């Protein structure tokens, strides 16, 4: 094909039919069909499916936490029974009853550890679903791994079957061999933290899906600390009373168990009443000194009790201070009454000042005969004027603390809403005025045409 043929306008653009069909988008060559398996894997779940799956995960986590709580309580109860049989009835650690009870504790502990791992896995699935991730381990941070390891460590400690003995030297220098079960049993009581987790998963703040949605939008974590703060705000007295009673009962039993494990035979000095007295004075940070722990384990229990007493006392002071604080309405009433009282005090001082001025005017007409009276009324006049000035200053100060940031923000929001409504009304009224102007212009034009027609007719 020569150059002339390329310049020929009658030459078609595509000489081949296949090229023409491909150029026009009608090529007979078809792409290989995508398999149904790949298309199903690439389909994303809808929003309703995500919400339903998330609700299922929340119910699953609640059931797991219920199982953890049940297993922990069963283990603690069996541990207390075994310890009381050893302390009060002299049951040997190598006896069949002791081995059976400890074996049950070990079995419940293993199942509890599995439930803890499953709980963290379910929590990772929930975070994966919220963040839109594809793998569950991408939703777990280093702190979550640390929390998992810490929970596994705390819940794995329990008295093992058998009799593990260690050399022990008491604070007074006595050396003997004692069982390790005392320390393991006391540390096992730390599983009571699962009570807080059980209360959290059954709280209304976590069972309501709308609160979770609001928390996700506001980037607020709905966790144990959030529920504790909400409980401290709604029912602070009940929560604080429950914490105090629980601490008192648990630490009393722990103190008695420590003392009787390592100071055997001294049942009168380590009775429940004596242990309650020691825990009470330690919790209240009184410390009379008439009763002291005789073992290192008991001393550690006293340290923990004192620390919890300080924290509980601080919370109690905060609650009392909040109860004694005036509400917003009470502040408004108090400020109104204070202004009335200051206004009356100001009027009284002004009346006293007027009376002092009149009295001075009358006394000065008689010359120097009443100098002492004149000085007395001059002092009264100065006192009245000073009282008026102080009343003005006090009246200006009143109400400065009655309005907070929340009130200011609420007032600003209300003013902005009113302003937006006014602007919308003005815009609507402007539209109505524009329509009225157009109608008036049309009426004026019609009148002008009518006048012209009448003028033509008159001619």
C-alpha cells in the first residue's frame, strides 16, 4: 500500500473485520469467567450482617465471662474449705480428701485459663470487626498481650495437690518447715477481680448497643473504668460500702489463714474476732499497736489492707464533698437571697449615713459644746459609707462561681440556635417580600397599560 492509498479518503479505517470489532468494543474474544468461589470470597458483608455478628460476639463474650466467674468462685470456695479443714480440723495435706479437693481446684484452673484465652480471642474479633481488619491478631496490641499474660499468671496460682514445704524463719527467729499452700491460697483470692469483669459485662452500659455506637463515634472506650466511674456517679455510697465490706471480709480471712498456717496452735490470739479487730484498725489507719501480725505473710496483708483503706478513705471524702456541694438551682437561690440581704444592708447603711449627716448638721449649729457627740456621729458616718462601699463590692462578686463552662456552652448553643432560626425567618420573609415586589411591579405595568389604553380611547 503506497502513500497515495493512505491519503485516499475512501479507504476504510479498519481493513480487517476482527480489528474493527475489537476497536468498536464488540470483539468476540471473551475474558475467562471468574469462578464463583472467588466472587463469593470477595463479597463484603452488609452493615446488618456486621451488626448481627457483633451482637453474637458480645453474647459469646458474656457467656465466657460468666463461665470464668463461676469457675473462679468454685475454686475459691473449695480452697477455703480445704484451708479450714487443715487449720481447724488438722487434715493432712497428703490425705485423700485434701488431694481430691486440690485436684478439683487444678481442673477448674485449667478450664479457667482456657476461658481467659477464649475471652481475649473474642475481644480481638470484636475489635477486628470494628476496625475493619482481616486478621484478628492485628487488633491486639502489646498491652493486650501483657494483660493476657498477667491474667493467666494470676489465675494459674493455686494450691497444688500434695504437700510442698519450705524452710521458714519467723520474725522472732524461730526456724521450721511450713507448707507453701498458705501463700498460694492467699494469692488465689486475687481471682476476685473477675467479680468486676462479671459486673461490667452485665452492666446496662455494655448490654445496650446504642451506647456502644455512641462510644465508637465519640472515640470513648466503654470498659471497666468507664463503668466504675458511672457507678461512682450514680450510686457512690452503695459501691463504696460494697468495696469496704468485701475488703474487710476477705482480708480478715486472709490474715487468720496466714497467722494459723505459720503460727500453729495459737487459735485464741488468731480467732476471727481478733483478726477482724486487727484488719479494722489497719484499714482505718489507726494502728493502736495492741495487736500485730506475727508472720511475714500477715504483715504483707496488713500493708495491702492499709493501702486499700487509704484509697477508700479518699473516695469517701470525695463523695462527701460532692454531696455537700450545692447544685446549680441551689446556687441560684442562694445568690438571689444573698443579693437581697446585701441590698438591705446597703439601704440600712445609707439610712444610717443620712441620719448621721442630719445629726451632725444640728450639732454643729450649737458650736463647740457637743464635740464628743460630733466625733461620734462623724465615726458613724464613716462606718456607714464604708459599709455601703463593701456592700457594692460584695454584690458584684456574688454569682461568679454560679455559672460554669457547661452553662456558658449551653447558653452559646441556645443563642446560636435562636440566631439560626431568626436568619431562616429573615430569609423566608425576604423571599415573600421579593414575590410581593414582583406582583406589585406586574400590577404597576398593567395599570400603565390601562392608562395608555384610556388615553388612546380619549383621543
